[in-house]
């Protein structure tokens, strides 16, 4: 953290260091990308200035695919999260119970926009079932504006199990281009030093127009793809 602080510049330097350190494996994944992932329809692209996309994957995915998966099987155990406002349960996509989900993740329709945005074949970090009770609000947690600090860019894919409405405590974001501008303003005002630091609405709206905030609503059968390292976001607030 001393050499590569959690800022946009520090994360970029660290990412370049890791690409050099893992030169051969990274180039293998990048060379696969060169084959046929540059040219995809504009309506399937996660655009650079935006950093997010809501997709309707008609070929690979449908409500029927979700309805065949019995998700209740996965919520009998203990939640991995200590947050009252968000319960998370691990999903093993190699399980026979999740064949439909595995096929979706590996389908070209699902993975091409991610490869196109990242510039290489991605690595799956984890897969979880999330439940937002929407009853509590905690300051200083992910219910306030923040950036994720795993990398310079990543794509978190949200697959709604029910329609996401204003009452669901939905994800609210600032697009990637504006997020970097806001972060720099917050830094200059000495409100934050690092990307992961939480920012209250009161502070955020001193530097960003509230009406330009984006609420990510979606229907069951849609896919929300969001770069949480580049887009300020919050979610799971009381509905």
C-alpha cells in the first residue's frame, strides 16, 4: 500500500506491475481476446466513459433458466457477510444444481462484453447469492458511496432473481468518467485519500449533481454489468 496506494494512479501502477510479473499468462489471455472480441454490437458494449451496462441476453438466458435453479438450497447455511443489510452465500458454479448458471457465464453472449471491456479473457473471482433485507442503514459501510479497490477495472455481474425496483434498495452509481473527476475533487478537498473510503451523500453532492446519479433498475432476466473499481456506487439501502 505504500508503493501502490489505493488511488487511480496507484492502482494503475500496481496493475502494470502485475501484468509484467505475470507476463506469459496475461498475454495468453490477451491474445485470445485479439481473435474476435474487438467488434461487437454497440448495444452489447460496456462503454469506456460509462463503465456499466444492463443487458438482455435473449439467446443464452431466460427467466426459465433461473426458475429451474432452487436457490433456497443455498441459504440454509450461515451467511458469509457480517452486514445486517446484506446477506451473502457462496455458489459453486460447478455444482450440478447450477448447470444453467455455469452455461450462462460461459456463453459468448455473456462473456464477450466483459472481454471487450477488460481487453483480455477474465478470471472468475467468485460467485455468490446476495440477499438485501432493505431494513437497516449503517454509515461508513457499502450503503454509502465508495469505489472497490481490487483492481484498476473489474466487472461485477448482477443477475436479478426478481425485478429490481426503487423499493428494492437498488444499486445507485456515478458513471466511470464522472467518478474519476469526483474522486479527484474529493482528494483536493481532503475529504478522501483512497478509493475505498466511504463518502456520505451530503459530501458527495457538494461535488456532484444529484440528478446525474444513475439508479440501476432491472427485470428478472436482465444482467447488470458494472465496473465497481471505476464507478462510485452504493446499494442495499432500505427500500
